[in-house]
């Protein structure tokens, strides 16, 4: 399991390197080698293996050069020395330092895509630097910050206090008792955090966080989503999950078999938008109208026979976070471990909800907690479990969650409502940490297709790169022959609301011109069309560096498995290996070939292949065009 975590970190670094290379226009394609045939396959595989170590050495040399550079503006001749004052001084004397404080907040909110969690006792530029505030100074700082965000023309933000607590470290430093009361004549030191969020946000600029909901069958995934999105509580017999099911057999069995989508909105002060007493479910239009931040839940199946659908949702849905549901009465069993392994392989941060604590005996609940502690601290996961039981713990967990080192754990009940407030607060504070870029060429992965009356063919998915507007000319494909069709985007919808523009990282739907429903499928892409550029080409064969996580025997050439790359899910065969065979735990340079039709993939993308109990993951290194 240790090799799984190491390799997932390597895959993540390779993906970031690929994105940076495409942004600067320096990424090279394998088009010139696309006509290589079987006679040169072994040479290409060996060349790719050698280039991997060469690239690592070149990257290290570049980092060594950068380390010698100085970026201190004050060292430049003629530069003005830094005259800024401390953040504490700005908070306590806003009238004298309003411009500096406004500039800092404006930059922090912009970097956070419209929001930022600000600690009132830490320097925002360097959160390791702490300062102390007495109770009176804390109240003054909070009032000044609220007044500045309300009155400043450059800021239109709401300030919401997340928690306020006694600063125990400061109290002990000054020899004061932590239990001293405000009316006891002693001095109190306080600490706290606030949420700064923009008020006016259009649907096009709405901050969206995608959360994939996974776990073993009967763990309570759909029930929890029904409670969160509808506002009421469950009756213990599945009442809350009824509105989430898409098919008749799901209603009859109570088990999800498809990829469902639900949204949950938060307004500028962190309250749930469209919330009610549970008597009815708010429409998407009502939720979006009152929201400044939207959580998109990707409800995935927990049964083993729907594993292909679940993996497709994790790979093609591009989730920012994974919410793993574990039944308190059952523990982490069955597919929960599989889902956990896929999330670790994709380097997606995971938080856990222990459900059904209202019906679980205390000794069984303690056994489940002990099991989770053991699994999370194991060599394969290397995560630190954090049990959330207070608003302060929620804030600290959400602030540090992008480090992927910690794993917050919530103990909840959808029947009694225990722990749900902490889950809602955590979802409200989840930060955006996507690796999407608006500067690259437009690219959109199709996750689902529809035929809408009086509209035509509609495709939905995630914009992985670039920006597109309604009316832009695009390519869509590849078809069964590997060809791309020139078309245009008639209209764009985001969260069922019409918009004029879509940016990287957003989940949107496109209405396509002159395209029939039967000509599009999941796994296709929509690419920007430029008359000066060559049309895109599909990939039939590609080389990847893979790690075999689990296999009973040996893997040789002509071995076939189901391969997932983004939204692509197709059977692939191994054409060539860099050794006679590979086993569990081996890393290898492998050449794959799509069996059914060519697909559009890029170097640097993560891949996952499976066949029965066999599991493997890797990263695409080189592609070969043609049929």
C-alpha cells in the first residue's frame, strides 16, 4: 500500500507538469511519431522509459537555478523600501491603514475565487506568524473589519464570524488562568476566524465545488444527500432519498445504480439557500438565485456490480473532494475500501461521515472508529484522522484540508440530525483548489448526453481547460472512425440557468448545432476550432507508466482490461511491455491499444484500469495518432 501513495503523488506531479507545459505552449505532441508501426514499438517504449529519468534531472536542474535567484524587490537599485505595517495594526487602526487592509483583503478574496477564511490572530501573508488580541482588541478588530467590508467601494463582501474562543496559548504565556471570566477583572485573550465572501456574484462566476459521494451499499449516501438538499430529516425508512432516484428500479430497491447530481447552495453569510422545513425540495433555479457558492454532489453507486459506473463518476466527474460514507453498524467493508483506494490513487482529498450513529450500540461504534483510525494511519493512506466536534475544529479542518494530509471525520445521523450542522458548515467552508486554467485551449469532456424537445442535442460535462462563449465554433468527436465534426455551440446552461460564457473548472451543458443525439456519446470531447490550426486527431495507441496494485498472477502482452482516462471508458489491450511480464507492485512502461475505437487523450492524464479483482493506475506518457 505504501507504493500506492508514492505513485499517486508522482502521478499528481506529472499532471501538474503537463498543465504548465500546455499553458506555456511548450508541450510537445507525439504527432510526428504517430506513424510508428509495430516494428518500432520496443524502441519507443525504451525511449519513453529513458526520457522519464532525463526529464526529472532537467526539472531538478531548473529548480537549482531558480534557487539562486533573488526575488527581493528591495535589493533592486532604486526600489522603495517596504513601509507596510503589521496586519494587527491595520485591524486595530483601520482609519489610518484602510488602503493597505483593503488591498490585502481584495487580493485574498480574489485568490480564493470570491471568498477567504481569515484568522484574526494570524498574518495572512504568513499564517505561521501569530499575534495576540485581548478581548477588547478582538471586538474592535472584528467591528473594524465588518465596517471596512461594508463601506469600502472596492469591497462588497459579507463578514461572518465562524468561531470565537479563548486563546489558551496567550493566556498561559502571560500567566493567566484560562477559566477567568470576562467579569472577573482579569485580562482575556481571544482568537477566532471569519469568512469573507463576495455578495454580488453572477451565475457565470458562481463558485462551484464538486463532491463525489461514495461508500458501501446501504451506508446512507442518498439519504444524507436528501436531508442536506431538501432540508428536513429522514424517517428511518428512506423517505429523504426518494427525490434523488432517477429510475423505477432504484425506487423499488432503494439502491443507486446511476450517477446522480444534486446541488446545495450557500448565501453570502453561509446560510443554506432555498432551505425549508423539508416539505418540498427547492428547485435548482431557487437555489442558484440565492447562492454565492454551490456544492455539486455526485451521487455514486455503492453496489459492486455498479463499480464501472462509480469509477466513471470519479474519473469523468473531476471531483474536488470525496465524501466517503461509512455505516457505524458495519464499518469500512466491501466497496468502501475500493472507493477509498481510487480516491487515494487520484490524489483527491477525502473526508468521512460515519452514519447511523442513532441506531448503533456504543461498543460497535467504537470498533468502527478504531478500524478507521487503523486504516487511515496505515502506510497505504498516511492520513491523520481528525474527529470534528466543534465549529473551531470545522474551521481548522476546512482551512488545512487542501494539504491532503488530514482526513476530517464526522459522526452523524440523518434521523436525529446529530452532526449535520457541522457537515453543513464544513461544506460551506470548503476551499477551491482545482488545477484548471483559463489560459489554455478550450477543452470539454462529455459525461452525459440528452435530447431536449425544441432545443436539440445537449451534452453535459466539465470544462477542463480554456474559455468558451455561446456561438463559438468547435469540434466534437471522435466518432467510431476517429473523425471530428465541425459544429458550433448554440447556447450554454450552468445549473439549469442560461449563461453566455463557460470557464475551466465549471460543470455546464451545451446545446449543439447540427448534431444528432445518436452521433454523440460519453467520453467524447468538445474542442476549440481555429481555422489556422490542424483539426484534432484521435489516439489509437499510447504509452503509459503504470503501477499494478493488485493482480492474482502475471500480466503479459495481449492482456485486456477496462481502462478509464477522464470520461473515456473502453477496453484496452497491452501491445508491448518493457519486460517479459509484470506482477502486483511492479512499475512498468506499457503500450496500450484501444480495442473498439480511437479516443482523444493527452499526455499527462491519469488512467485507471481494472479487470475483475485486478487494479492498476498510471499516467499517459506518449500518444500515437491514427487508426
